């Protein structure tokens, strides 16, 4: 294995200032600084931390009908989403640079090139010098998420080779897509990030399975959110009337390449989960199982991934 430096990673289990991009960026800066002070080299935030994962909301939509109030809340969600690149991504780069960390941030991305209102569930990767290394767009929003997010394509499935190992991410239920995981393994991912909104106990089995299947370190990162954190001036706030007080109870955890917890799941609070990876454990784990090496059987199975960027008007001048 390449001579990497063992990294310290921080998984940020926290809520943003929901539907307020400016204040959420400020909170992200504070939390990143706190993680860096604890020795973090890599800092990971949850799915759609900016500006919110709008759990419990339907934006006034039922099959065959939408409401004006729901459209109003969607406007607010769009206006607080993140254009890439933008002043907001420059600020995130400054956070990474000021704290000398790799910063991995879950956002809702607004596509300013083709459609100013099409949104994507995206993960951004920043290096310690503040550079935006790239992004991953969620390939398939789940269930009602399709109301608010479009689909990513194969052009944003990066794995970055860093001094701390090869880092990549899949978002939430993308991690149930076997071929998406196989694509990550084929790129040699060693630090596999799984920002999510899934707080179920069964999600823990997924994190541990991926670690064992990919023989990689896995950090699952979720938000902790209460109903009281939602702005009461949302047009569809009444949608939350019957929602539980604890909207997302967390469940962030960090797992080693043999499926053992390095940090047990955290429930019921905002918390920074932090640990140091011994990258030699990847080599030890691959002694008896290497999914893209001696266990791959490439004579039988082959994986094809279309990594071409799909642009709606690419054939027009």
C-alpha cells in the first residue's frame, strides 16, 4: 500500500440553521474549527446540511396537485441552496483552509448552468488549501425526495487520492445500489463516507456491511434535528403538526474495515464523533477478501460505468 499518513476524522452530527444558508455556513465554520482543535484532518458533514434536509415536509404536494403555500416554501429552499461555484463555496474553501482540513460538505446544489431551479443532493470536497476538489451528485433521490432533487450522473463519482488515503462518498440510499458501491471499490476507496438522513437501526447494518465488503473505513454521518429547529414562518409549517419532537435522532457512526465500530452510533444529541484510522488495517482486512483483487473474478464479472457528463443541450450551439 502507498505510504499514507493515518488521518483523524471528525463526523459532525448536527443540524444547520434550517432554511437559512448564511447562518448555517457560520455554524459549519464553528463546528469545523472545533473539530480541527480536536486534531481532525478530515471533517465530514451530513446529507444536505446546507440549507436543510427538509424531513417531514411535502411542500404542499400530493399526486395531481400542488399548493401555493408549498410553492412558496420551495422558493425559500431554492434561494437558500448552494450554487457551485459561488461566494458560498469560496467561504467553505476558506473554512477548510483556515482549519487545515479536508472538508466534505453535504449541500442542496442549485444548478445555475442549465436550470436555476433544478436542485441536486450533492457532496462537495475541499482540500486543506481551500480548493474545491470536486463533487458527487446523488444518483437517485429516494421516494418523496424526487419532489425536490434531480438525478446526478456518472460524471460526479470521484475518489480523491490524498495524503490520508483515497476518499469518496455515496449519499444515503445510494449505498443500497450494489453497482454504485462496486464502482467506488474499483476506484480504490479507502475512506468511504456515507452522509445520510437515515436514522434507523437497520442503517447500522449497512455501514458495517460496506466496511466489510469494501475493506475500507466507513463514516456514516447524520443530522440531529428537533421540530423546534424548523422556522415557524414556513408556509406549510402545519405539515409538521403531527411530527415527533425529535425529527432526526442521529445514529452517526464510524466503522473499521472488518465491520467493527471505532465510534459507536450516537443518538439523541448533536455531537462531533472523532477517531484516528490505522490504514494498515485495510491491508490486514484484505488478506482474506479483496473485492477488486483476488476475490473479484474478473473472468466472470465486469463492471461498466458511464462517466460521461449528461448535458441537456450539449448537442446545440
